């Protein structure tokens, strides 16, 4: 049994901590004290872990703290903090660096530090290890060792949970890899895959989401083309999907903390070594522009139906980055909202899953309470997220633009 410290208790860290607590002594650390307080009260705002499971894990010994001293006697550290990009789409490693400094302040001989945060190849050994050495005074691969095991959490997915997704593991030595593998294998029922090196594991993770980004960009470009040709894009995809090896991606807004971010980590590293990627950045350009394209399409639809654009009342349904999930990080729905505002529309937003306070803090807008919305009060309704609550709405008589293809009577769709 190891004594494990989880650094970062968001969508990735908390479910992993709960799983590991069944076989190990685990303490979850986060710098957000309010997050620690709510977890100690048995509530998870991300809704990834329900209260019964969380309380069961606490009975197994899972503890939470915002005090670095509480993790000083651990021997296995797992870093699961976010890795966003800045306003220029450059990797923002401050959360990883901050977490690394915290671990370094308590690092001891014989400890192992494993990173799960999505990064470009080389970050673990070229960025994090020097910080660990400098602050701790210890020597890498002599006094302590490192590993990398990329997270594969799919927020809101209750089927593919952390223990049911095969885990890539890697480490700085064979001996350390055996330990890292044994820790994860103790709770990951889907099994593990031992990567050849830490850089291989880092690269494997970052290309998973880059591949999805490029595939979605392709169908987004097809949607723009087929709309000009007056062809139903989803009907085309349904027909093409009858072939066994067709990849059935669908058009849409590409946001979230992974798919809309990870390609920029890969392209950043590429330019560092003198390679200028083309396909990856082309996909990003298409997907980053989809919000503007959708807003323009909504405006054209309203003009076609005689709606005065300046002052038009538009309701956008959904602000989270995906369906049936409260995660609003990097949601590209906000691009649609802001662009419609630039056209002069009066835009309102409702979402039964999103936190009003978090939306206000992240995007500076107020959202309506879903159960109080009167849809017929609006000149146009935009279905932006496929929440279950939106799939059976009575929108007869409403002008509807459906981004997610969930409403059969929509006048416009992506």
C-alpha cells in the first residue's frame, strides 16, 4: 500500500482519488479552500462523483486539505492540475509549475512524482524535474523518480469512468515503472499500457485530442460547404456512415479543456524544434471560427424570416462545453453569444447544468433559470448544447437554429 497525494481535485483528480482510496491511503490537496470545504462536506460541484461514493471514499480514509504540510509524509505524488492556454494560444504551465513547487517543498528520498496533466512532449523532464531538484535539493533518478500517466477522463460520461479506461503508464526507470504500474493496476480494471518512455506517453496523450480536433474540423468544413450547396450535412454523414470504416464525427463547436486546447501544446513544441505544422493549425483555425460562422448563419436565418436584427431577442440554450455536464471551461458557445451581440441582438442564455456564479465569473454574463424561460418571448432560439432537458422542448411557433441536430423542426442547423 502506498501513501498517495493527489495534487488538484477537479474533474481528473477527484475521481482518481476516490478510486485509489479503495486500495491505498490517499490525501487530496488543492489550493482552493472552498473546494476542500465542499468535498469535506460530501459535495462535488463537478458532479463526477456523487455524494454516496464520495462519503464511502472518505470512510475508506480519503482526506482533503489545502495545507501542503498534510502531504509531507506521502511517498507517491500525482499531479492532476489543468494545463490551459493563454490569450495568444500559448501553453500556460503556471498551474503545473505551481503544483511542482508544492511537491518539491515536501519531496523526500525514495518518492515518486507522476504527472497526469496534458502537456507537450518533454515537459515532465525538461520543465518539472529541474524545479523538483532545485527546491528539494535532491537528485533526479538517484533520490527520487518521475512518471507520466495521461488522464483520459471524459467529463459527464458515467459509462467510461476512470477505472474503466485503459491507463498509459511511464516512468524514468524500469524499477519506478513497476511501482507506477502497480499503483494504477490496483484500481484500473481496464488494465494498463506500459509506454516506452515518458515522452512517448506525453505525446500519445496530446495526439489523442489533436486527432479528434482535426476530424471535427473536417466535418465542420464539410458543413459550411454543404450549406452553400443546400445539402443536409447530417443526412450526408448518415449515408456515409453505412460504410464500416467511415469515422462518424459530427459538426459542432469544439471547446472544453482538452480538444480545443491540446493541439496548441503540440504545435508550440513543433515550432520550438523548427517544424511548422500545417494540418493541425488548419484544423484549429476552422474550429476556432465556428462560433462566428454559427452566429452569421443565425442572423441570415432571422433576416430570411423578416426579423429586425438590431434589438432582436435571441435565446441561446446551453453554455457548457458539452451535454449533460456542468463544465464551462473553454466553451465556444460564448463565441456565438458575443458575435450575436456584435450584430446588435439582445442575447439571453439559459442552461440547467451550468453554475450561474461560475458563468458570471468566467464569461461576465448572467444566465436565466431554465425552468423560468418562456421560449415564445424570443425572436430566435439557438440550441447550442445537447442537454437532455433540451431534447423534448415544445418549440412550435419558435424560429429555431439547431447546432446539435436534436430538434427535427429546426429552421436552421449546422
